[in-house]
C-alpha cells in the first residue's frame, strides 16, 4: 500500500502543517545521473569512515582460533518471513531495503568492506547475546552523535510488551529514539529472548556499579502489569515498572535529546539587508568527508544555530521562542523560506544542502515577534505612543542598562519636579540627587554608593556629582545661562552651545556684552530632549526601570524579549487595553510571558488594571505558555493594592502575580533590602521566582525576628 495516498495518513500529515517537508521534491531518494541518490544525509559517510578504519588494521584470518561471531564488529541480522519476532528484530537491529527498490546497496557495502557477522534468527532458538555488542544498521544511525542534553530519568532498561502489538513496537522505538538504551522483552517469547535479557541485565549492573552506589534498580516500561509480572523480575532489581498509557511513552516530562554530529563556535559578520540586520557566517569544515560533491549535493542536513547574542534594547533579535507551530513564520523571517526552518529548544535549525559553504540569517523585529505571540493569544497588538516614547527614552540613556541611573529616587524626583522651561542651579541638582526633597525623602545616598551607572574604579564609591554628570552627558539636562537684556529688561535662556560674549536678546534683538552678569556660579540647568516634554514622558520612567531590573536578572538574556508599552485590541477573552511592558523568556521547553502596569510613586494599581492584565495573561494558551502579570511602582504599594493583587492570585489558583516596588527596583538585586526584613527566597533568575517571592513578601509576609543582643 502506498501510505502517501491513504486518506488517514494524509490527514495525519496535514495535522503537522508546521513541519513541512523541507525540500522541493517530496522524496527520500531522487534520480541523479541515472541512479537514485538520498536527499537527506545518510549513513554512507559513517560506513565509509568505518571501512577506511578497517583497511588500516590487520585482516581477519579465519584459520585463527577465533570465530567471526566473536571477532566481527558489525552484525547483520536476518529472519524468516514468518518469524513472530520479525518486527521486534527489525526495530531492535535494523535492516536495509532491497537494493532493487532504492538502488543503493548498503548491505552489499557492509559485506564487502566491514566483514560482518551475518546471523539469521531461528524460530526455535534463542537470539544470540553477542549481537548486543556489535554495530548494526540500527546502531549505525547514532554512531558518533552527541546528545545536547541528558534525557530526564533512567537511560537504560527494558521495554515489556507483545512483539505482535503495534503500539508496543512504536513505544519501544520512541523510547530508543529518545536516547534510552532498551531491550524489548515479550513474555510469550521469553525463551528466545532469555540470552538477550540475561546479558543486558549484567550490562546494566556493570553500568550502574560505575555511576551510582544506591538505587541500583532496573527501569522497566510497559503498557501491561500482567506482562511485566510474567517475566518474574527480582523484586529488589525491579521494585516497580513505568506504566505507559497507550502511546504516551514521553509523558514523564522526558525531553528527548537532540542528536548532533559536532558543535562549533563561529564568528558572524553583521550587515544590513533589506533594512534588517543580517548575520552571515562561513560554515566550518564538515565533520564528514564530501568526496563526491556531484553525487552528494542533493543531500541535506540540519545546521542548528543557538545563542546569537544581541543587546537587550536592540529593536531586532535572532531569538526564536520554542514554539514549533511558528516554524513557517520564523522561517520566512530568518530565511525568507517557510519550509526549511525548525524551532529548537535553544535556537533554531536550518535544513540545508551538505555542500553549503555559508549561511546568512535575517534578524526579526522584536515588535513583529511580539505581535505574533499575541496573535497566538487571539489579541492584536500595536505599538503605542507611550511605547515609542519609552523606547526613545531608554535609547537616550544608552540602553536598558543605562537606565540604572533611574534607580536613584533623587534622579526621578529631579526629572519629575521641573518643567521644561524651569531652570535650576548646581546646588539644587546635587542636593536633590543626594537626599531627595523634604516632602519625599529618598533612602540615604549610601544605599546607592555601590551602584555602577557607568565604568568607574572598583574601589571608589558613587557620588551625587557622578550621577549629575552622567545625566548631563546623556542630554537629560543641558547647561545654560539666564541673561537679562539691559534694553527691554526681560530674562531669557541661552544654552551652553550658543553662549558668546556678545549676547543677543531673544526678545528685542539687542546685542550686549554679557560678562557683567556672570557671578561665581552662573550655570543653570534645564531638562532637554525627550525629558523636556511636559508630559511626564507618558510614564516611561517606571517602565524603563522595571525592564532594566528584569534584563539584569532574568537568565540567558540572549533568549528573551523585553518590549515597552503596547496597545491591545479586544480579544475573544480579553478587553481592549494597554500593557506597559511585555516580557517573553524561554524556560526549558516552555515560554514564560508577562504583561503589566508600571506606575510612578503617586500612581495607583486599580482594580481595572488588575482585571485587564489578568485577562490578557489568561488569553495565552497554557499548553505552551506560563503567563505572569507584573505590577511595578516607583513607590510603596498601599494595602488596598496588595489586597487587590492577592485576591486575584487566590482566584487564579496559581502563583503568577509579580509586585515590584521601589524597594525591589532600586537595589542591584530585587530582594537585597526586603530580604533583610522578611523570611523569603531572594534568588531570582525567572519570572516564576519573582511570583513566588512576591507571594512570600506581600501576601504572606513573615518579618524576621530581631536578633538579640
Ligand atoms: Zn531685549
């Protein structure tokens, strides 16, 4: 039967539309110069390398006192057509299709070059245990491959099932494909499998004696308790078995490792194409020989790319969340091709010809990626005016980490307190930075002395003058003079760049020598640029500060997304609203996202804010996303705000509300100050940590007992 034509298999393939066949021709073998050639990298290179190695060692002499069964490194296993174990043998040892069918004689090559032990299983004899120590067509497929991670749980054991049961064979196959070394046992054929079982049990004991002292039990997977019982495992070796429901062999949080040939670090060249930053790099020498490029140039393999680092405030990124459903979209963005890219846990893979010498990858606009993620939640997101202002403000301060200066309450005060046309003197600036104002005193400046807002000597402390100089250098404030025209007697502002001895009155045009008006410290300061707008920068300061703190502490900052204010249209489950920030971070195989509200010290997190943000967070489907809500404020929360957030958390039943006040945003570490007063976990590398600590600090606070003495 041709499975391609079968309606059921067509529907099955269609349900995985995000895994399109990557090549133009839908075939595993294509005709090349009159013969069939594989379209994906096959085992030829491994076989060639093994044959080459064999040619260099001494030849086997059949007259010597050693049998081929003992001597051979390779085994070819055959069986009768009516052998009840044939499918299990095929799944265990592998075999090649008839050369007449694929026009490639892998088995012939092995016979001619590798001196294999050829073994035919007999229906009335046990399978030989020596096969377990030899290379076979099956073991060849992961020869010299490395895991990108150790799969969770046991990596060696038995699968118990019926060799006649298709689900059991599939489970066995998938377990092995996940990197688990298992042998198939069927109680109906216990005698024929006895040698394999005994030999493998011994092998497991040897492996375990090397790696661990305790817990020397054997992992057994099965759909059937009865079948497992019939095999009479010793209770101390197999105290329990892993019950498999149907085909759910991977249900115990097992993440199959990605197998790869080799890993290299490469230097990429960044340039711009079609207005997008684009990275190009030369592929290193292939870890397998390409002797006949003409023959092999139809073969494809996967180049996996991970950890391309960009600055966190760059509007472009090379990060792709692990959401395979987005494969086609990611492919169009990165490669302008919707078929050849696959999302991976730690980056993405590109399916390309093995003869490819170099690759180029287009970056993705963070805003476009964000919109796409919101689409999954059924929400249309747009950049907003406050979002653009916040982005611009962050950029004026030299990026998110340049926003560290906003940790100082005195700085926030200085920015907030003065209108654009309102100048102030040096003493006022330094005084405000050092100690806030009488009305809103800030923590003692010594709290900030160890903060680095830019490079300085490791031994020196931060001073208010350093801080003000930093703000001047970033153009947050500009120096100038207030002069008074002797003719019309009106005062006017001249900024530093325009100052000259002969001043010209801004009102009447009168020119006069201004030096007589200069006192001991004539310089005054005014807000400028974006900070000069009399709109409180649309609340950008708390947003920038919150994003800065998240950027510092969320691990692997190359795989995340931090975005300012977005306008969100009404979705099926969420109201029309705005979010002040959007965060997405890859956490193992899941994506954590956060939306939130950021207020300044006098702002309030309202009941509506809480409702809206929770509804948006809830709209992200739980099969891929862990969603969080952030409420940040550059002052302390009121009890009403805390109660609101706590009620929401309780109603939602999961720990997902994150509250950040000035106490958490100002120090370098989130809980540097709070951890001194309360019993709580202070380590933060994920949004989940923040939600957990929020609950400890705000919802169930336990003040530390004062020390005696
Ligand atoms: Zn004048």
